[in-house]
């Protein structure tokens, strides 16, 4: 299941938090770097958001 950028922000910060979609993308890049090799488990779903890679 893919999660939209809005869904991710709502779960992390709450529905009243205002951000741009680009901020979510930047944070995902940072998260992937911190996860190292495991960062590949987070996939971008073009036009939708993000999901965990199915194994």
C-alpha cells in the first residue's frame, strides 16, 4: 500500500500542520541515507507518495 505525502504528514505532525510536498521528499531522502542499505526498502510511487518495498 502506498501512502500519500499528505497521509505521512498527518500521521507524523497532525492534520493541522502545513507543509509542501517537497519537504516530505527531502525528508525521505534523509531517511533513506540514515537507513543505509535498508533505505532501498522505501519506494517512491510516482504521483502518489511512498510505500515499503514488497519482498
